[in-house]
C-alpha cells in the first residue's frame, strides 16, 4: 500500500493513551512559543487534543503521525545511549521507559 493512502486511525489502550498524553504535554511545553518549532507544536497540540477527547479510534493526520514516529524513535535512541553511561538505578528506570517507548513504537508507529 502506498504511504500516501495509509490509515492513521489508532486504537490505543488506557496505559498507551496516558503515556502519549504525558509525552505530548512535555513536548508542547518544551517548544511552546518558539517560532522555529511551530510545526512540531501544532502537531503535538493536535495529538494531545485528540487523545484527551475520548474518541476510541484516535484519528491522526499524516504530519502528526510522522512527528510522533520521529519523536519516539529519537527518544529510544537517546535513552539507549544514556543507559550505557549511567549507574544501576538509573539504568533500571531508563529500561522501563525504553520498553514503553519501544512497545508503542513497534505496535503503532513502525513502518
């Protein structure tokens, strides 16, 4: 199937929604008001609104899908690199976060 005609409807479970809402909140708070990151802010604000609306199949736009996919992939890479250079307790904390990111990414956002 061509990528232009892909279905961007997702059914997230309760924990995935909660995790994605917190991720979107963090990203929006970080880039809010910066001119260079307007596209990212708009995409994550739209996702946040859709996740909080309570609709069962969350319908994302192509831009929102791409931004979330890129963000999840970069966060997984960053945390894996961070895990290599930290002590035991932080490695344990990062491992659970990497597993959450990886599960969501593999289940919904991998191509």
